[in-house]
């Protein structure tokens, strides 16, 4: 496992580095990426052998502690950092908290600003859900020749701005394959087919926690059913507790502390003297 110094100047080990990702195509290597925003999710990703995770910038410290060897990409939220100075501060804070790169869906000027500081920046092209009003709905991007050519141009502009990688969301697989041949960016496929350097799915989709599974995803578990069982069991337990309290069956003698008779008598005697 590669040894590095992280952005807080601490020696660390990572399953993959930026250099590995950039060289992936030369060795016909693909990596896996999922989301992780909690300690439990990071522990599971680490234990499962996942290479990379994406997390919100504010969660990096928690995820890094739980997943010491994961390659972590910090998502810079639109509302968490607005000005260029705030964005840069948020990025460096995420990096010193343990992130290996940052991802932003902002414009090229933001990508360029971050890249000028040698920050590994991942862009986001194709379907960017928060910008879907420009598309009119949630849909694949690049389904016409004109749109696919425009998308290729966006890849080139993103690379020119200094990004090292790009999350490619819901791009037709054949279009993605052709664009990848013409781009030096590390490609992270979320619903854009198998021809990419990294294949990405949301943990909640993989584990079967969502009400509606996106077309591009596959559920490998059924945590939703387990969560429902937990919800029902929690309500049942709370109801039983309330009923026992109201019927005076809780707490029972075995669930309270006791005092020896002699000590209690001494206590009462002292009370009587004090009240006399």
C-alpha cells in the first residue's frame, strides 16, 4: 500500500493515490468509489476493500478516522462556501482533515483557482442534479450528436482548467467511451457505463436503503427492510415502556437500588431529629 504524507504533514497509507489514478489506463486498472458520510459507512467501505469514497467536506475528519486507508474526496457544498476565499478555505480545511482531493460542480474559474494551489480537483459533468433545471428534468446528457459534442468540449475545458478527474453522471455508455479516449481526465462513472477509471455508486443504493432505485444503480442488500424492522421494534419497545410505567409495573424491585434496613432506619432517625 503506497505511503504518503497527507495535507496535515502526517505519514499515511492509501489504497490509491492521485498518481495511481492518473496511471490507471496504462495498466488497465479500475477502482471502486462509494459515498460515506458516517463512521459506520466509512468502516464498512474500508472493510469491504473499497478504494475511494466521496463525503461532504464537513464530514472528512469522521470518515478519515474510520477509514484510514481510503482515498477520500471532499464535496464542496454550494451553500457551505460561496466566495472564492471561502471555497479555498473550505478545500484546505477538508484536505488537512484528511481528504485526498475535492470535488466541485462549480464553474471553470473555481476549478482553476483550486488547481493553481496544487489541490487535486475533481469536476462534475453530464447530469448534475442540482443544475437539472437547465435540462428541464433529470435525464441522460449526450443523447444527441450535438449534445455529445458539447459535452466533449466541456471535458476539454475542465481539463484545461486544471482538474485531474471528473465525475461523469448519466452519460450514454458509448458516448462516455469515446470521450474517455479523447480526454486525459481520470473518469469516474456514475451511471455512464463501464468504460471508466473508477466506477461509482451511492452506498445507499448499493445497500438497498432507498425508496426508488435509480436506473443506473444496483441494490446488493436490503437495508431498507432492516431499517423498517428497527423502526417498528423501536416504537413497540417505547410503547411497552410507557404502558409499564402507567400500570406501575416499571420499575420493579429488581430495577431499583436498595439500602440496608439498619442504614435506612439510621437515616430516618436522623431525619426525625432534624425535623424536631
